C-alpha cells in the first residue's frame, strides 16, 4: 500500500508590533542594497498543510481556515512578502491516508491585493473530509509532491504541517522522508495545544526536518491566527525574526 501511495502521488519588548515592522523594513533595504534580484526571482515556495482529521470539529476547522486567511492578509505579513520580492504559496487540508483536499492552488503573492485574493479563497474553502484519522506521513508525502510542482524555482522551499495530534494511521513521517524527495526542503510545524496529550514532543522528534526547521505553538484553536502570523513572518523573512521578537 505504501508503494502504491507513492506512485499515485507522483502521478496525479516593549513594542513588538513596531519592532516587527522595523525588522521587516530593514530586511527589505538590505536585500535591495546588497543583492540585485531579478524580477523573476523567487525567494520562497511555501506549502501549508492544515489538519482536518477527526479530532478537528467544525468550529476548529473554521478557526484554522480563517486564521490562515487573517494571517496571510495581515499588514505585517504583506510587508514581509513585499520585502523579499514575493513568494509562491499553496495550501491543502489533510487527514487520512488518501484524504487530501486542495484549498489554495499555487499563487504568487507580491502585495496586499494578491494576499487578499488568496485569503478570500481560503475563507471560501469548504471542508474536504470528515471523520478520518491522522496520517502525518501521508500528508508529508503529498506535500513533497506538491512542492515538486511549484511554478518557479525558489531559493527556499518550506512545508508547514499544522496539527493537534500524532500520527495514528499509515506509515510514519520517517518513511515519508525516505520515500519522497525532501532535498533542500525545510519542514516546520504548527502545533495546536489544548488536547490532553500534547503533540509538541512528537513534532520535535518526528515531524520537523531540514535546515532551520522550527515549531510554532498555538495555545488552542482560538490562538491559531496569532501563531500562524508569527510563523509566516519567520518563514518569509528567515529565522532572523526569531532573534528580535
């Protein structure tokens, strides 16, 4: 079944807000002053993988979708996108072994208008599946294939896996890392706390991978938008953000 799945995928502070703006603005100046970047250059290809497993109820699903949309269109995130000259992004919902639902196809974000278009698409996305288990290994495999289909060759490639539990269906993340192409890809995690058994240690030991990989933590689903915003900025401008915020 594992090999069949692989084949099928291949086929088919004091003032944190101000310090954040200063940091992003400084980054934009540094990039423009130090490196002449061609108009067609791509700094980041980002794949967002959102948890839609059976542990996520309808309200929590909506909080994730709206949280992603809110974060993506946030002025600070838009400023970060503009500072690096734009990014490519896509998003999908994952749950069971073959339950992957496209929420946002590859989009090139360069400014507030393009970010708001992507955010609107996310807000209007329906739920793909209900009642399936947590197959993180399969989600990673699917994300790797989607990354290989990015419309541009980008300087950095990042997959972000959000979830509130550990793998309980199908092959584990370690098998995905062996079977799929993750060369040059960083896998970060957005861990959603609130359940009795926290998945934080599992994500640290088994999910995140690659250069500069990190985990952002949401205290609960109500905190998802805040955590997503912080994670996006850190991914867009690089890990230097973590040193100043």
